[in-house]
C-alpha cells in the first residue's frame, strides 16, 4: 500500500479515515489531529501553563512529544505508585518518563506516594476492605486528588491526560451498561475548572490506541510496554476486547460510538453531575480544604489518614 500523500510505502493504513500514510506523513498527521482536537474543544492555548500526567507509557510520552513539537508548554508529573513487587512496574515507568524528559529538556516532577504518605498504592489497597483484591479504586482516587492538587498548587491552567479513543470508548461502554448517569454527564474531552478543581483536557481522545502506539514506534520513543499488573483481567480490559471485536467487524465503530455520545452530551442528553459550584461550595475538607460532598474529611484524607 502507498502513502496517500507522497506515494511512498505506507507505514499505516487508517481505514476509518480512508487514508494510508508513510513514516514521514503519519507523525505529521498525528500532530495535526491533536491540534485539531485541542482547537475543536477549546482545550488550552500556547500561552497557558499545562501539567501533563505522565505514566511512562506510549500514550503519555507520545502526547508530551506532540505538545512539545506543537509549541505548547507542558510540564510533566509522574506519580510513583510503588507497584513494584515482583514486577518493577513503577520503577521502570519512572525511569522511562525521566529519560524522555531529560532527552528533550522538559520539566518532570516525580511524586513518590510511599515517601510522601507512608504507603504505596498496593499497601493502601491491602489495608482497606474494598481493596483486598486490587487497589484500583484507591489508586484512581489518589491519582485524581494528587494531579488536581499539583495543578492547583503549581498555578497550572489545566491538567492533561493522554486517554485515547480506545480508553474513552471502554469507559463509555462501562458507564452505559451501568447507566452511571453521574459519569455519563461528564465524560467530555474538556472539563472546565470549577471550585477547587483544575480544568482537565484529553487531547488524544479521538485517536485510536494503534495510532498512538505507531507514533511512539516511528518516533523511537522508549516507553514501558507492560501494563500495570493489576490491570490483568480488569473490566476495562475486557470491555476493550469486546469493542475490538466490534471494530474489526465495523471499521470506525469506536469513533462513531464516542463521537455520537459527545453529540448527545452536548445536546443535553445527560445531567451535568453532582459537582456543581453550588454543591462544592457547601463543605470543605477539615484537613486539606478541598471541596467535598459531605462534612468532615475528604475521601483522600480519609484514605491516607488510615481511618
Ligand atoms: S490497574 Fe490502573 S488503577 Fe489499577 S492499580 Fe494499576 S495503575 Fe492503578
Ligand atoms: Zn508520505
Ligand atoms: Zn482532604
């Protein structure tokens, strides 16, 4: 197959766009698509200070590379979750993120959760009843809280995450099958800042995982290949497998599924969720001052204070 633009050998066939691109034109296309998504949803500007959640994986490192090439000012933050027993997963991911930042002269903050809060994510999970099998709910809570705190404390205009279209389609599938109206009301690529919460944006939300993987490969980006060991057998991975089957049968299925949902969301089909300014003005955590939905400590402070 030949590149649609220059007729050289194509590196990737993007069937849903009816496009084949060579190893020169595909990375250019990725930059253009990312810029288009940033503009389409008015995510952020070049004069703003951005904080990117970096995991050391292909998505976050590819996004950081593209933002850097496009002239956006994004610092990185790596949360060391302490998931290392038998795998060195966190250790290796951190090394990848640090090497990437050093090669390009980019700023990366490393936040070691065990050093700061006395326990790794698996240790927090093992201590709480719900986390006796997998620490994913504690991990999600800790990541959301600390990214938001780092953005607010550091005076950043927005937090960016590198969730891709496969991630978003799998979240959407799960949210729809459970009719989780709270989440269905806020799975937008851009969540504006609200009381106590920084703006959040997902510039890769319309790009397939195979595209971000190909970008990392063609740009010689060294990233951690392995998934977190706790991801094995997770609902999210199973949903991805089902959606891959649908995508195999119907080219562009995930894109249609997610963008159709976005049109419905923008038309007001789902309620905005609980975190409205009026609700968030009601209570503040007595330890950290973060808005909460009830009196006393916020869920993060309850978790790390070992109640
Ligand atoms: S699978 Fe994801 S959420 Fe679960 S522990 Fe690993 S990184 Fe955290
Ligand atoms: Zn070409
Ligand atoms: Zn708190």
